[in-house]
C-alpha cells in the first residue's frame, strides 16, 4: 500500500477566477502539466468562451489551486483542475471539485465528464472518491506523450446536491 502523505487540511475559500489571478494560475499550471495552457488560452476562457466557468481556491491571500469546466446544456465537461505542489494532499483538490460539481448542478447540469491520463493515479483517485466512473478510453488523446485518456463520468448531479441537502451553504460558490 502507498504511504499516506496527507498533510494538515487547508480550508481555502472558493471564488470565480479573475484575469488578475492569471500570473498565479499560470505558475501552478506550469508546475502541474507537461504541456501547460498559455496565458492566451486562459484569457480566452475567461473573456470569450460563454460556456466556460473557472474557480480558484485561495488561502492567506494566495491562489493555491483552480478548476474549470464548460457547461453545455445539462452536461458539464471539466477542462482543468490543479493544485500548487506545496498545497497538495491538503484537501484543496477535493474542495475545488466539490465546488465545481455544486456550481454545475446550480446551472442545471445532471452529468459531468472529464479525461484523465492513464498514468495519473492521484487524479483518478480524486474522481473515484466523487463517484466518477470510467466509461471509455481515448487512445493517444494526449498528443505530447501519446498517452491514452480515461474518460470518466459522474451522473445524477441533481440528486447528489439534494442528498447533500444544501449542507454548509457557507461554502456556496459566489459567481455569475
Ligand atoms: C490531482 C490533484 C488536483 C489533487 O489535488 P490535491 O489537493 O492534492 O487533492 P486532495 O488533497 O483534495 O485529495 C483528495 C483525494 O484525492 C486522492 N489523491 C490526491 N492525491 C493523491 C496521490 N498523490 N495519490 C493517491 N491519491 C491521491 C485521494 O483519494 C485524496 O483523498 P484522501 O486525502 O482522503 O486520501 C493534484 O494532485 C494536482 O494538481 N495534480 C497535477 C494536475 C493534475 O494532474 N490535474 C488533473 C488533471 S486530469
């Protein structure tokens, strides 16, 4: 069994991403992905793409993680989620994903999908813990390494939200 390298929990506040966050977001992006998104790509998401919704996790005035999705009809597609390496295993990723699902449900979505690298066990564990289920493989989806993507889905977001019963509405994500 892998050693438990969990750290003391961090309880970040969650809010919509703003253009001013981009320097910190890009730093995390570069430290998290082999082929990071450019500033232009993030700018486009925040200013042009009407389907896009991005949040950041902030603690002590510092952005420590972010996540985003596209919301199309009743379906949400997670585009990105990353936590600063210094803050991993502290519950920040869990909090971001929870907030994203909550916001997708608020917007009328009932299912959510994402792609994850076959080798990315940390992210897969996170998604499994939210009852995402693997539903397919996209061969060679990641063109930088030619790695396969596992396609995962979470269903019944509306029920998930009802069952949580509006638990701790202080955590509700403000936003457009
Ligand atoms: C995936 C990622 C966002 C997780 O963020 P995090 O803040 O470390 O996650 P959390 O501390 O909230 O952990 C939540 C759960 O995820 C799983 N998990 C997270 N990191 C893990 C690891 N290194 N190994 C195994 N499971 C892990 C565990 O189930 C964990 O629950 P637990 O702590 O109760 O065991 C983070 O590792 C990251 O930014 N990775 C690089 C970017 C990336 O791969 N993004 C996903 C793209 S698909």
